[in-house]
C-alpha cells in the first residue's frame, strides 16, 4: 500500500467548470494522465489538497484539422498525437517526439498538455522525501542551496518534455483558460529560464489546446520537413538527456529555412539562435559541423542527471548534425 | 473525500466506497484482493502494475481509482476464461516467458492489449508494445517468443472454446 | 494393461524441454509473493532510516511514536538479542543499528501500525540524536592513514587482505614474448530483482511462536538469523518461502527487513507486513562492489599465457556480508578456465560508508574476467593472432587439478569455442564488418556450488524427502528455494526420470521449515548439482521400496522385477502391475511411504590449502561459456547497439534445455546491463540511482536476440551429468562487448559501464591523437 496524502478529486466536464473548481481550492492542481504529477505526489514534492481531472472535458480531447491549421486538445494523449496522420504529415517532428516520450504504456494516458506543463527535473529533486530531507533539500523545494551549482541562487533543473521543442519549430500557440477567461500566446512564451518556476501560467490557468499553423516551404506546397531525436541511455522509458527537433527546407541543394529547438539541456525548451546564418548554405560536411558546433554552445546542460553534462552538450550538437544530414 | 466507485473488474460490476487518494493498484490489491497485479517500483518505472482499462494498458500505480468511474478494468487474475488459460498465459508458461513470474502479470496485460489491437504482430510490434515493461530474468528473448506463440494459438483456443 | 505389441517404455523427463512446474501459477496471477499475503488484522511495518552516512547514535526516543493512536509496536536495537551476518566469522550487522550508523539509509527503528498513514506519522515522531563522524565513500578515502575505522575490529578499514603467489610469475614474465598491462574500473551494480523486498510475519502470542514468509533465496539462513536476533528457539520459528520475484544474489543473505518483520510481529503480538519501496530495496543493496583491477599478463608469440599478475581493490560497503568470499573469488577464479599456472594476486576488500555489497550472480568472478579477457584480446591483436586462437592456445585438459587445487572433471570450453565461432560465422565476417561495426568474443566459467558449505555441521549438502501415500502421487519435499530459476522443476525431472514416471505424478513442496528438510539455499549455482543428486538418490530409494513391493505381489525375486515407471512386471510376457497397484502393495503393513535422498561432495573437490582461503572456489564441477557479440556504434552519438549475441554454454547434461536457454539468455543479458548502462552513483553516500529511471536496467528495445548453443560436456558427478547453467555465461559478455567495440572503433574501453559519454570521450581522444600524430609527422 502506497502512502498518499489526503486530497479531493473533481472531475468536471467543461473547461469553465474546471477553472472554477480549481479556483475554489487553495492548493489545487490539474490532473491529466498523472504520469508526472502522481509520481511527484508520491515523492512528496507536490502536496495538493485537491485535483481537477481534465480528461473528461470533450473539448480538450480532440485533434481538429482545418485547411491551414491543426488544433490539438490539451488532454489528447501522446499515443493519439503520435498516431495522428495529419500531425504526422505536417509536423513530423511533433508526431515523432510524441512517440518517443517515456514508454508505450505512458503514452496511452500521458497527455500533450501534461507534457508541455511537465515539471523540470534534477537528480537532487526527483527523489523521495526521505532522500531530499537527508540532503537538506534544495532551492527548488524547501531548501536553501542548489547542489548542482552550490554558489548560486538559480535552479538549473532541466525541462525534459519531448514534445515542446517539436512544437516550437512551428511557432505553435497555446490557448489558456483562467479565472479571467481565455487567452492565446506563443508556446515559447509559456516558458521562462528558471528551473524553480519555469512556467508562465498564472495560478489556476489551464492549457486548453495547442494551435499550429501548417507551414509550407517557400517554393512548393509540401509541408516543411522536420524530425525529432533524443539521446538516452536505454531505448525506451528514459527522459531525454538532450532532445533535438529540426525543421529544414532545402531548395536547389541549398538551405532555405532552418530551425532547431532543444529540450533536456536547460530549464526551458527553446529555439536555437543563429540558424538563419545557414540559409543559402549547401549541406556539406563543413556546414553540418558548423550546425553541430552552434548547437553545442547553446546546449548549456548542467549536472542535473547522472550522465555528465559534457556529453549532453556534445550529443545535442551531434543529434542536430545527424538530423540535418538525414533531411538533406 | 470518499466516492462511490462503480466499475467493472474482470467482468464483474461493483460499487465500492473508496477514498479519493487511493491508487488503482491499491484498490485492486488491498481492497478487493486481486493480488495478481504487482508493484515493482515507486511509480511508473517498471510496468509490473500494468492493467487494462477499456482494453488499453495502463500503470495502475499512477492511476487514481476514482478516475476509473464506469471503466472496464481487466487484470491478470481474470484472463483465464472458463478455467482455461488464455493464449498468452499458455505462451508465457510453455515458452518460458515467465521465470520468477513477477513481471509476468504486467507483461501479459501489455501483450493482451497488443494482441487485441494487432492479432498478428511482428517482432518489432511486440518489442514496441512491451517497451515500458522491465523483466530482470529472461533477457526478453523468450518473452517475445511467448507472445509470438500466443498469437499463433489464439485462434485455436477460440475455436476450442466455441466447440466446448 | 496390455504390453504385448507396443512395448512400454519409461517416460523420459531429462533432456526434454519442460515448462516450469509452477508456471501456471505465475501466468494466472495466483502465485503468492510475500507482499501478496494479507489479512484484515495485518499491520503495516515501516522503517526509519539514517539520514547520515556515518554517525554515533546518541539517543533514540520512541515515546511519542509509541503514544500515537494506532501504533502497535516500535522496535530499535534494544529489541535485538544479537548481531547477524552471513559468514560465521563476520557477523557485524544489526537488524537495527546499534550505537552507530555506517551508511545513509541504514535502518535505525521500525514501527507497526494499523495503516500506512499512521506508520508514516509514527516514523516522523521518533527522535534520534546523532553525532556525525567523517565518512568515506571511496576505497581510497577509507584506506587513508588518518581514516577513522568503521569497525573497531577491522583496522584500516580493511575487511580482508588476501594474496597468493603460485607457480613462478617472474620466470613466466621473463619467458614471455609480450607483456601488457591494463587498469580497469568497474562500477558497482545492483541486482534489481523485480520484486522489492518484503516479509509477512505472524506471531502467535499464545504459543510465542513466529511464522514468517520472507522474500529470500536462503530460508535456512533467515531462520538462523531470526532466532539469533530475536533470542528465540529455532524450534519456535517457522520460515515459509513464498514465490520469489528473482534474487540474483541480493537475497542470499538475511536482510534487515526479514528480521524487522519478525521483531515487529513479536512486539505487536500480531501480524505485520513489511514491504520495502524500490528506493529502500536499492538502499539494502548487496550488489557487486565497485572494483579497481590492475592486471599484467605475459604471453608467448603463439598465444600461450606464461604469467598473470594482478590486484583487485573492492569497495565493499559498510558491513562484512559476503566480502571475504567475494575478494577470495576475485583471485581464485582466475583459474579453472584456461591452463595457466603462474599467477600472483593481491586483493583488498575495503569497508566504506556505502550500502553493503553482497553476492551478485557470477559472484566475484565477473570483473576479473572482464580485465583478463580484454587484455588477452588486445595482446592477440598485437601478436597478429585471432582471438579464438589465443583462447585455444590455453585450453585445459580434464580431468585435472588447477595450480590452486581446483578440481576440473569435465571441460567443454573447446566445444563452446567451436560452436560460437561457427554460429557467428566469425571466420568469414570478422574484420569485414564495415564501418562502425564489430565482432568481439570472450570466455568465462562458473562453479556448480561451493563444495564446502559456509556452515559446516557435518550434515549432507542436500537432503530430499519423497512421500507416497494411497493416492499414488509422489510428493517431493525440498528445502531448496525456487526463486524463478526452475529448481523445483529440475528436482521433479530428476525424480521422474529415475522412476520413469510422468512428471505430473510429482508435486513439489519447497521451503517450509515445518515440513521440508533443511537446505542451505539457492546461491552459487548449487541447487541443480547438489539437490539434483539428492533427488536422484531419493528416487532410487523409493524405487527400491516399490520394486520390493512389486516382487512380493508378483511373487518373484526383486532383481527380476522390471520397473518401467508406470508398470512393474516380471518380464515382457507378464501383464505386470500398475504404479498404483504397486503403491497399494507397498503401503501394506507399512503405511505412508517416506524415503530420503542425500548428497555429499567429495573431499577432492574441497579446494586446496595453498594459501589462506584457498578452499573458496572449490566445486564439484565448472560450467564453461564462450560468446560472440556483434555491435554497431553510432558515430555521432557514440551509442552502442548490440545486434546479436551467440553464446555457447557447457552445462553438462542439459536436464531441461528450455530452462537452460532461459538461464543463459538471462545471464548474458544481465551482463549486458552491467557492461552498458547499469551503475550505482552516490552523492556523499546518498544513492542518486535509487529508482528504475536512474538505475538503467535494459528495456526490451535495446536487448538483442541471444542465440544459445548448449554444449554437453557431462560431468561424471553431476546429476545425469549436469552442471550449472545460470551464472557462467554472464561475465564473458562484458569483455566480448568491449572487444567488439574495439573491433568496430579501434578504442579499448576499460571503464564500465561503457555508456555513450565514456565511449564518446574515447573516440574524441582517438581523433585528437590521430590529429596530433598527423601534425607531428
Ligand atoms: C518512467 C517515466 C518516464 C518518462 N519519460 C518521459 C520522457 O521520456 N519524455 C517526456 O517528455 N516525459 C516523460 N515522462 C513524463 C510524462 O509521462 C509525460 O511527460 C506525460 O506527457 C505527462 O503527461 P500527463 O498527462 O501524464 O501529465 P500529468 O502528470 O497529469 O501532469 C503533469 C503536470 O502538468 C500539469 N498539467 C497537466 N495538464 C495540464 C493542462 N492541460 N493545463 C495546465 N497544466 C496541466 C499538471 O498539473 C502537472 O503539474 C515520463 C514519466 C515516467 C513515469
Ligand atoms: S538545479 Fe539545484 S536547485 Fe534546481 S533542483 Fe537541482 S539541486 Fe535543486
Ligand atoms: S509498479 Fe512499477 S510501473 Fe507501476
Ligand atoms: S520473469 Fe522475473 S522479472 Fe520477468
């Protein structure tokens, strides 16, 4: 029998009810698949007094396609997302990333909303209450110091969701519902570079859906090519040590558009800078190595995993190089 | 913070009053005595607790029982029909897919979900379906053979059941 | 009963693929593991663990916890009568720490309460005052001159220093054409059997008796340690082994959780269930120690090994456990695989403030084998020899005694080599694999049980009882612990084969101290050999009884009775008696038939006296293995994919080929985890890996196909010629992998696990070296 704190469960069927039920609880959380939240509750790093279950809200369970965009409900499961043919056609990297999250059983109930709102991770944080107490806790939760960078006051816990970087490639927008109604913002604005508080959601806000406009290359109407790859020690289950999403358009042997986004190497997923410099370049070995080096310098992994950060930085570059080479 | 949970477990409908914070695995093992489902880790890492909810595999250790309102739950305890081992139960037995047997309930349920959706899986499909289930004894070789064998005999067993 | 046309033949049970006798229980969910026992009155047992790595316990105040409603018992060291341990000479652990804690997570107190929430709350109310002491997390720190001793009786934090110098190493080195050295580091690894540790203890307050169901491989040792810790008479304790979710050595010694369950049940005067979390199961550890090996080998140009000189330092953790045995094995097991005579060894087992290490599958042999097989592979390359040729240049010829007096009576390594070479198409593929692909091979061996038991009492090594009653079924009573390895099936097979009856006649009842004969337990691959032989002996005794009864009934002389398993007759013309009829006859005047079978090892197998501890390694028979591993390396990420493994294992007669394959595949695969992804890591003695995400047991995705070749170099003393099958092929995976990576990428890995970060560093270093030498030229 597992130790579980006392909590109350709400199971609303509309976004509005969900938001108001959440608003009524002093310390509530949205519960989707629970594949992250319940682990954290069991470890005592989350202690909500009530949970608002979002998977019974029809609006959040659907993927809808129009001629120029696709809308993904926040409670769509990763299996549904990875298996959706429209998503696979237009946003290959998104489908691939969703299919690389955790293991197959997790993807059955883990949702895209939960994946985007995943807590940041660190070996000093994702441990039991006994463990963290024995280690005097840390900045991110209940403690005074950071064990990764003991001198500083910043938390480097890494955002380790696989899907966010793939969506960032396509300038995805998220639709948020909160006590003050609904709003939309670029997915990139959902995150901030702070491992302790990496989400910009205000209290009680719910991620209802993701909207992604279909992108085409400048010269043809074909969807822009994209791909996702993650580094991990095992072939399944593991979070990304580094995750890389690449979208690239090539015309006449030259790069016409290049975007690369990273996850797993810092407190937020982000689009790499300076990729426009490669526009007009041929995809030769030197170009690919330059892409690699440019990604490497931006992947500032810290010692938040048992695998050394040195490797995570290098492998981020290597994966970018490998994916870019595969798209050429 | 208690709720009446109405659901079907292994084909039997039931109503139980349970606390909101109760995990499905504890409901199954402790409340209704179905100890076939195992706990191998502290949450989501091993797959030993895999059960079927409406035909799909799920970690019962990361599922709150109250969210299973109205659901159809199946566990390894209920797979044998008419006192006959299911195709997978026979496969894991006869092909030695089970050594110590601790991962077996989860393995069998994850495989059951696979075979229901894909009765003739190739090896890659089997590997992908079992990729959240850890086994420490077999090296997985015989687990793959067990699922392949089960897929082959599944029809046979269905015929026998009809005949009897 | 017609016998005329088609003659009756006894049923064959040996050498036939057989599902496990307890298979259906496991696939239907009916198998009961320790945590599956429940009753309405069972209390929840929880353990308070030390947050400190090394500290004196100044005071423990349990009064507030005891006062909490719903708390039925709180126990501390004050409730323990004595220390415990596994080796009679090194019992320095307490079920609950006494006076001092020596690693983070060591149990300090425990509670039994009506539910989890109350138990948890009670733990929080226990006040412990500690005085922190300096702590040592590496062998080097613990050995430093000014280091404080963890245990008074172990000065310098040396659990045991061992050495031997056999043959003439200096002369051997002088005679060598090539001498090379290697410096190897292997991380600590953990068994991670799928079932977390658990125990279900029932105390009968009226009779002051304890019944316990612990998740153990060694019910007898648990029994002994319970009586010692609890100050109870052995006869007042009953240990029943439930189904066990794997062990691999983690449960070959009594664990604190077993003892704590007993202590709590007695104090609560009721029933207590202790189920550890995965984190606590990791903290309990008993895995393979981190080891640092330095090895030097001398070789002739033709591959003959002339001398070996090596040292091993093991970080043993905070208590003795099996430590002395592990460090002795690390030395002695260099012998027995090849014909080598001149060997010098120095070993140090060091005590540190980390969880105690134990006996992990392949006990003591794995890391030494890794160092040796990698080194001789490199030397072969340097000498222009094929890796198979180097091994063939050093084969033993059985029967023989090794330089350290280990008996080798049967030897199938040559056949293993032939099989692995042919199956992998080595000759045509080696060297032609294309970029980033490689083939590597290596050999290994293991004992079939230690010939000298740890607790020498003069009893036989194994005892089996068979019982036959009016229903004519045969009940086999054994103390041997079935833990998923298939031991109960092997025993049933041995009995069925000896009698010629169908296995369905036999019911195995294993490991209930009130019912079954004592057995030392399931470790060091002893069960098939020793208990198998005892089973045969018992079956022969039963057969004699039945033959005598048949003779009486048929009115012929016993020697004229033909026993065909299901039929006993006087000759082909005789219609004969059925098994059931013979049993009825045998029961007349005697009642229920009970017979016994025993087994004893022979003194020649007990190991020599050439150095202190030389008996560790002595065995009745060695298994042998050779394997080829094929890899592909991703040149971008340095990730290694194992494409395929071909492994030949000489297990003597394969009693159950299906189970042998399963055991060999499991061993090879476990070697793979240790070679590629598994390691424990600590932050100031706190486990960073105490979950199954950070401790990376391979998933099905990266696990390769493993093709098994069964080699049957029968052992004259083995049951039907059988030897062990469950451990010997583990250790050769590690060097076969790094040899394959060397073949693919031209780099030698000496630091395990070979995770991609380490391989990338090796590849980058190689690229830098090439660049530098290019510039220099
Ligand atoms: C063993 C294991 C391995 C894993 N490996 C990976 C991996 O490789 N890659 C990876 O990306 N993840 C991994 N995960 C984490 C997790 O399974 C996935 O990220 C999953 O997508 C989370 O979704 P969920 O619905 O289960 O989220 P939940 O656990 O339900 O929620 C996660 C967080 O998001 C919040 N939330 C959920 N939905 C919403 C919403 N609509 N609006 C606002 N907030 C919301 C919750 O309050 C909670 O804080 C792993 C988990 C486990 C247990
Ligand atoms: S990075 Fe530092 S503050 Fe953040 S979780 Fe890790 S140890 Fe804590
Ligand atoms: S018990 Fe391990 S995944 Fe549920
Ligand atoms: S059979 Fe033991 S864990 Fe799979």
